[in-house]
C-alpha cells in the first residue's frame, strides 16, 4: 500500500469482525474478501490465522497479545471508536492502527451543546421543580458571547467549536502543540481564568491523565462549567467533588472515574452536576456509520490505496 508499508498481493482478503451484527452492518464487499466473525474468546474460526484486517470490539483491552498472536498475517487494525488508549502500544510492528475519527464527532458534539445549554438555562432546576409540582422561575443564562475553552483540537473539538459559533459563543481551541488558530496546553494557566465553559475532548495519554486537578480547577472562575466527554481519568474526581460541593463550579460528565459509577458514589449526590452514562456516542446510527467507514477502509485496502485515520501521533 503506497506510503504505509502494507503489502497487498491480490490474494483472498480475510476480514475479521467482532459479532454477527457487525457483519450485517459491514454490508457488501468486493469479490475476493471473506468476512469471519470472532469475539476474541477461545473458540476461534477456522481461518482466523489468515486475517489481514481486524475490527476489534469497542474499547477492547483484554488479552491483546494473545489476540494479535492468533492473527500472524494481520496488516490493519481498524477501530470503530476514536479513542486509542486501550490498544495503543499493543499493536505489533508492521500493523497499521486506524481509528473511526469523524464518525462519532457530531453526536458527541451535540451532547456537549445539550449539557451546556441545559446548565445555562437551568433545566435541572426546572426539572426538579416539575417533579415537586412547584412553579419556580429563576433567572438563567445563554451562550451568546460566552468564551468556551475546548481542550482537544481534533475532530470532536472542531465539531464542537462549529456548533458553538452558531450560538454566538466564542470557542477557543487548545492542543498539546500550538498551531494556527489553536493554543498550546502550556497556555492554560492564562486561558482558564477567562473561560465561562471548559470542554474536555482530549485523548487519554500520560500527559492528559490528571490534567484537570485542583490547581486547574482553581483557575476557573466562579460559576464556570466543566464538561468532560474525553475520559474520566483526565479529571481528578476528588478535586472536582470539592469544587462542586462548595458550589463554586458546575460540571457535566459523560465520562468519569470510576466508571461505571457505583451506587453510593458521592458524585451521584453532588450539586451543580449533570451525569450521563458514557452515552455521548450512543445514537441509533452510530453502528451503521462506523461500519460504513470500515467498509470504505476495506475497499481502500483491497484496491491498494492509502487508508485514512492512521494513528501516527496523538494531539
């Protein structure tokens, strides 16, 4: 394959998907492609060893060495999610790792916008008043002229920024390294005090683990909102709980640490908090969209064309 070191010889292309629903969603493929189903468990299909293109289970992180060893001819690992932290570092040399960048960004960005608007317009307050049968009007806020710091300038960050501009907000994008129109994370100490909303869309890496700690939160102004659709470990849960309990900050968490959040965890009772159960990408069309990308990638592979969304670095 040009530029990426994949040697396609024209032989039968064996593609492995995780379950029968994935096979159905994958749809029709060119002649010469055989699709097998393997869930990663001990019972292996007959020709698993001939697999050259593997689609793992979502966020598959168990027994990866054994799974890769079962597919010695593997050339491509194609994820159906954008996150790579569960598999990065485990992929054998010579095997391309590709993500589903662009597939789920619109759905996740919509949830970001939803929880921001719900918080600003005081929907949790009105929902509780409705349950109690109280007519309880309070003054709310809007997105106009709000400065929204988006930490993570990939597809999700860009999609979130585009939607925010439609509400006359001012998105400010931040990445590990500065580039045109995008700030560096080293600038956060000066950016945070001016942010009305902070949205986390970063990948989980050693640099982003614990990024949002007590010092980070202390730089956010009173009444600011933190939205996390990245990974739970990006935020120090205890530090965030302290700010929420004090009533100084608001938060909306689609991901958290620990996850799933156990019954009785103090986050369930924390004030000023909206919790969604890692549901940002859980929409009716998510599977179909992900496997439309997989189908296109298989076709590129068979045609000897460059694949897209190859993981060559994390920003």
